[in-house]
């Protein structure tokens, strides 16, 4: 017998869908199935999309705020909801809205975060009772970055990004900048010139406090060689603060000692530049929202 839903005449339930940084990104090999073996540190940001979800007693999944250029059926939000629905044989559906703040094609993990937020939220709202590990395995079908958003803790990641060990990097202030270009992750990972043989780190020697100086992003040189906008911006930012590209780009994160200093440099950027001053955090803000929601539903 189906479980009872939260009252469907209630307002939409709000959930943050946070951005992530790859504090470094080493590509240490390539598997026979084409996926790349990675080593990276994921950290969350206070910067987030906002997703609102209303469970329904019909099985229809409706995205009320389509994203320009992305058909609804191709949107990871819809795919995630349908995947959970199929996996759990849930008879329920949902109406979903998103206020999209994270730039697409920037390397901040917005699509993967959206998918994870929907999986986690509907798991509670539909009362599917899947574990985080089950949800992470499900989310891996949608993208290699989805599991980190499911688990919700800063992590040293290995494999294709699914083998996670908790780490505690400094929760620094960052200026995030995105030049006027978007970069395809697929194009980066299929490029012949991409470095794929970085030496693996010794886990016992891994130091999560020296990620800026001790490590690098194997995608960065490839991107700056093909995208002069990224190269020019990175060269400018390095004059003000330690700076590096996140993921496959195009966003660059610059680390500052204070919010005031980050905002001072932000004001020097052209008005056409997309930029955010935000903070690194080692626990996803989504998980505290989910815990509160679970307690409300259980009572």
C-alpha cells in the first residue's frame, strides 16, 4: 500500500542545490569503457541554485521552469525524478521549479547538483527510504559528480569520482569568475591533447591544506590553449590571488583572506563578467534542510 504523502495543498518545499569546486583535478588514467580515472578534492560553496518541489498524487513529473536551450526531457532534474520513480516503483509525481543561478558550462557542477537535490528531496517527499549509498549508485547513472552531492561532505575522490574519503580543507572565501564562454565536459575529456597520466597520490601523504600550491588541474592547460577568454582571465586573476580553473572550466576560483578583499577585486572586473563572492563549505547545506524536513514528516 502506498505511503501517505505530505499534504499536497501545502506550498512548494524549497531546497538548495549547491555548487562545488574541484580544488584540484588530476587525471591518472583511462578505463577501457572510456571513463577517466580521477583524483580530486570536492568542496561545496554557499553559492547555490534554488529548487522547489511539490509532490503530487499523480505520476506526472512537471518542470514548471524550463531552462533555455535544454528540452525538459533532457534536463537532469526530470531525468533524476523519473529514475527514482522507476527504481522505487513510486506511484507519485512532482511539480518542480528552479531558480537557476549557477552558470552552465562553468565546471561548478550545477546539473549534477540539481539531479542530486531532486533525488534526495523526492526520496524524502515520496518516502522511498533509499540510503545515501543507494541514491549515489542511482545518481552515478546521471553523471560522475552526482554521488558527491548525494553524500554531502567535502571529499578526496578517486575512481571516476565515486570513491569518496572525507577531507577538511580550509573553508576559504572565493571569487568565482566565468568568462563569456561555456565549455563542454565531453569535448575536454575526449581531446587527444588531454593529460591522462598524472602520477597517483599517496593517500597517506595527501594533505588537504595545500591544494592550491601542491596540486594542479590537468584540464586547465588544454582549456586555456583553446579558449583565450579563460587564459586572459586566469592570467589577470593570478596577479591578485591564488587562482585555478575548477573542473573542466570555464569558471575560475580565486582564494582570498577576506570577503572585503574578494569584493574589491570583483569590482575591478568588467560589468559583462559573471562573478560571485562565496565561501567554501565542507558540508552541503542541502542536508540540514533534508533533516529538518524528515523530522517534520515523521511527526
